C-alpha cells in the first residue's frame, strides 16, 4: 500500500491496527493504544487494563535491519547495567526483543516495546527549546555530561558478536545517496536555493574529509524531542539512530535546534563543559562544528524526500528550504554562528 496517497489520519488508523496485532506477541489483547509520535517510526503509548504504561515502536520499513535493532537493544541494556538510565526493554512472551507484525492493510513491520519513561521533552527539533539563561545552561551541561558517559561506556564496552549499527559519516550525511534522502530532489527548492545548497555541500565535504572514518559510538539524535526532564532529572530516549560517528556530530545534532529557538552560544559552552567533566572533547572537532552543523542541516532537508507519506514534514518543507538556504549562505560567508532560523 502506498501510504503517501492516504491522509495522515488514515495512515494512523492502519498503523494503530498493526500495533494492536503486534501486542499479541506480549500477550496484550485489551490494551489502549494511542499515537505519541509519527516521524521515522510510529510510536504508540500502550496502557494496559490495570494502568501500566509502555511504548510500542512500529518501525519504518527497510530503515533498520533486525540485527541493527538487536544491537541497539544490546547497547541500551549494557548502558542500564552500567548505571546510565535508558528505557527498559520489554521482551515478548517468547523472550525476544523484536517481533514482526502485519495486518490486512499493511505489510510486515518490525515492532519492539519498551517501558514507560517519565518526563516531558525539552522541546522539538522544529521549535527548539523554551529555555534561557541558567536553566538552559544547567540543562545542556547535563546533556553534554550524558553524551560523554555514553561515549565513554561505548569506548570500553565489549560489543557482542554480530553487533551492527550504521555510520553517520560524510557519505551517509551528504554523499551522493545520503541516508535520509537527496536534498536536491526536494520539490519546493528553487534553482537558486539548490545552487547555494550544492556549494555549501561541496565545501562541507572538503572540510570534513580530514576527519576520516568515525570510531565513536554515539546516540545520534540528542534533539530536544529525545531528552525528557522532570523533577527527578533528565533521561535520554530513542536510540534508533545510534551509530558510529564523531563526538562533534553528536554535539552538532544536539545544538542544531538552538539555531531555531536561540541560546546556541550558551548551549555550546554548557554542553562542552558538561562533556569535559567526564572525558576530553576533541578540539579539532570543535573547530569543525560549523561544517558538522551544515552537514546535519543538509541531511534534515533531505529527510522529507525519502518519506513522502509524512504529511507534517511536507508542511514544514518550505520553511526548512528557506531557513537552511539562509543558513548555507551564512556558512559560505563564514558567519554561521550568528545565524538564527
């Protein structure tokens, strides 16, 4: 079925139906299933009859292989064992961490289930965060420290046999066939915008070439949507994009939303301060931060190209096209840090 031809409401009905089918693998037949987020995956809140809450992910088809999802789970479990809070994995009745479900409306989808994590997101990729002053600094110091703890753990962790996660390298971000999609195929771009973005891409490729192959295992998506906060602290969710990259790319991804809402300089200083409490942050990667931000931005503008069924992203595409073109112009003028969307 071509989901792109359906309204978002019709898609969600079909995805919820599949989620209800998937829950049989956990012995859940009477739970209430409500959508939380529909972006890369369809993420549902599951509430059992007695009130217990959990989260079910219905994965986007062909985005992650089974071994990649199992590797994601293996790292999350290892982090939890090391005292780093991560979502709890809920195995199926057969003891597996993954099931494949289908319905009359949709073909087979990978599904997994995790325990409920308390807290509210710091904000969103599109809107940034509603924080300023000391609140912003305190928050991003914690985020930076958590990122360092993840990286430090991964650097000494004995990966299980068959461990497989994708690389967020130059090719994956801004190569000829990038992971998220070919930004130059976005239909709302004008020829002038494409020209600016191509020039920014070419410069970014040249400057990042010296980084070589990435060797750090990172979360890969520390945007405000995936950082939950409440009175007890801050926790990280959604390891779907964890993979091999650079500390600087984790930083660029985490700070990118602050180009939208403001507070970039304060967030940068706080993140690096928190990170360096736990381990050194590479100075040469800090110097390449404008280039890593530009690579991240170009990957984002390509995202809707490969996901035409996500209607919310279609609505945002003209804004992102204009904003990231302006960002590219600032980048080409060596003036990126003063840019704000």
